[in-house]
C-alpha cells in the first residue's frame, strides 16, 4: 500500500510540473489517503501482531 501512495505522489509531482493542476490535486489526495491507511494498518499490525 505504501508503494501505491508513493506512485500517486510521483504522479502528482509530474502533473504539477507540467501544469495539470486538477490531476495533481487528485493524485495528491489519493496518495494522502493511501498513506494514512498504510499508517493505520502498520500501527495496528505492530500492536496486534505480537503473538504469544
């Protein structure tokens, strides 16, 4: 999931460089959502993944 967040972040940067503001904003918001979901899942697996 972190991979997809990084990919959308790179797409947002490339779109911003070429002047596509709407595409850059959309890719940036998707990247932010995926990163937050990744953080929540990573923290949850850290705490609940401790076995025995």
